[in-house]
């Protein structure tokens, strides 16, 4: 394991670290993915973290989930929340090492997983491995960080007199155009994309411009995350630091 990879693993093995402190954003992420899971799907939840998404996806009718992560600490947290879910199998997997998983998944979910691989070449390797795990016609649901989303949100913040929001040290966000071009070269077309641009616009743009006392768990953020707000304003991929890209095998 390279020093950078070990540093990231050490970070995620800390018991005090959460995968997402903004729970309204987390629930919006999960909802975007959940909408695209048909009944009776066999799912690989790659980089499942503490299993907050796995818990929701595994409650859908007839679904079977194999949830994998490289952090033992994350898996221990997931095991507690998923206790009693007989349709979920937890696996300790280093996606940069040697491992064996099934190759007939209907869906593979990567929810803020691959941004923790700090080199584009490593992300490419894992992308191809995840696509190989799908059955023909299966889909990769990638909800990952977007450089274009970061830039557009920071341009908005600058216009509002706010400082840019940097990308965290342990993350490498995707260049959307580079990613889509790479996948097309491998024969995988982008079939759908979505985002949470309305939520980012309201909570990382409008609210901080008007209110310096910020906290994640507030009524404003709850309302900003509501599906009705997304439908009303329709900023899906614009301003969205995190985007959902769907590739079909």
C-alpha cells in the first residue's frame, strides 16, 4: 500500500470520523440512488462505509446486498446498524489489492468511495473492476465528487462574497468530461446523470451569504433537502459538488 493510501485508510479507521456529517445531504444522496434500484436486485455496495445507505437499500423488496469496505472500523459500525438483515453480507475488501467477488450484480453502487483513491490511474482500475462485476446490462451507480460541480458552486460563492469550499485532503474528485470519455473508450455509455444542485445552492450558497451562524441540523437545511424543493428549483447537476452518474455495461 502506498503511503497516501495508508494515510487515507488510517483516517477512515479512526472511530471518531463519520462519512458524512451533513445528514440531510446524506439522505438526499441515498434517495437519489434508492430511486434507481428495482425490486429483486442483487447489489454490490462498494465502499459501503458505516452502512447508512446499505440499511436503506437492503430494505427494498427482494434486494440482496453485498456490502464491502476497506476499513475494518467502518464495517464494525455497519455491522451494528445492519444487525438482523439476513439479506446483507459484509465483506472486508481492499479494492486495490487481491479479492474475489461475484460477477453477476444487477447494480454496483459507489457512494463517495472512489474519491478516496488519490490517483486517477487507481480510480480507472477500480472503475473497470466494478464494471466487470456487473452482469450484462447491469448498471454502475456512481455518486462521487465532481470537479465541475465544485467549480460552479465556488463561482456562485465568489459572486456572493464567500470563500471557496476546498476539496478535502483525502479526496480526488472526478473531472466529469475525463471520466465520461474514459468510460466511453471502454464501451460504457453514460445513460443518466443527476445531482443535488438545489441543496448545494441553498445550503452552501444562499444561506451562508445571509447567516454566519451555520449548523447542519437545522430547519433550513431540512427544507432545502426536500424532494419538492428539488422539483421546484431543478438545479440538479449545476452547483452540485456530488453528482450521480449511471453507466450501463
